[in-house]
């Protein structure tokens, strides 16, 4: 049996101290001994992160562990994690959008409003980066529907990068985004993202 909290704490501490080989050993041993699918998914996600760290960057290994997680748990959150990986680590917008749209479909099927919100925001960001006006409007509309959700696990700050990407959008889009930012800001718990929301509202 794996004490997942102890494993993650030990691995995280090793990563913070740049003892990357030790972090890998801790995580790989836990992956081998764990029989719990949820625990394996958590461990695999930390292994992906281990090889995304700039001082330990190995995108081939990171993608291999991401593929293992997808095989083990082809869920909306897994697809969203893959989308973030391809956007921010592999710098592959095309793959990121494919995974974000996969996450959207799965979240709808799984009735997972938290992941649906984050995947909507990410899909909107990617659409904005490539000038896809139709998708941008669709994602703004979906965010508007999700803002008042009673799902307490929604991370409202995930939409801020999307809104920041709209500073040069047309007046109608900016007006729609500004109203949404106002509704979302009060729900953001992280002070840094709340400050970013306040700042972007002034620019829209």
C-alpha cells in the first residue's frame, strides 16, 4: 500500500531542492507498488511535472508519462492536463487545442463542471491566439453559463489568461468579456489572479 501524501511530499521536496534523480526514484517506486488507479494517476502527473521543470527538462519522458496517464484514466481532467502540457511545455498550440477540445467533450459527458470551465477558458485562449472569432464567442458564452455554477471546485482564475488575450479584440467582444470578468473576480480565491482580473477589466 502506498502512502500517497508522504510520497508526493517527499518528491516535491526533492524537486524544490533540485534533487531530481531522488524525486524520480521516489515516484517510480510508488508507481510500481501502488494498486490504486487514482493514486497512479496522481503519481504519473507528478512524473510529467518532474520532466517539465526547466533544470530537468525532458519532454520525451514527460510525454511518455502523460500517455501512460491517458491510457490509465482517459478522463476530462487527464485531457486538460495534456492540453496544458502541450501549450506551456511542448509549445504546440495545435496539439493543445485538440486536447482542450477533447477535455470539453469528456467534461460534458462526465458532468464535470470544474474541468468544463477550465477547458472552456483554455480553448478560448487558444482560439484568441489564432484569431478564431467563432470559437472565442462560443467559449465566452459557455463561461457566462458556468459562472454561477454551484460547483465549489471551479477554479475561476483559469479564465484570466483568456481575458488577457482579448485586449485587442473588437469592442463587442471586449464588452462581453468585461462583464464576465466583473462577475468572476469576486469568485477568485487566489489574490494574484484576483489582481490580474482587476487589471484586465480596466483594459477591456
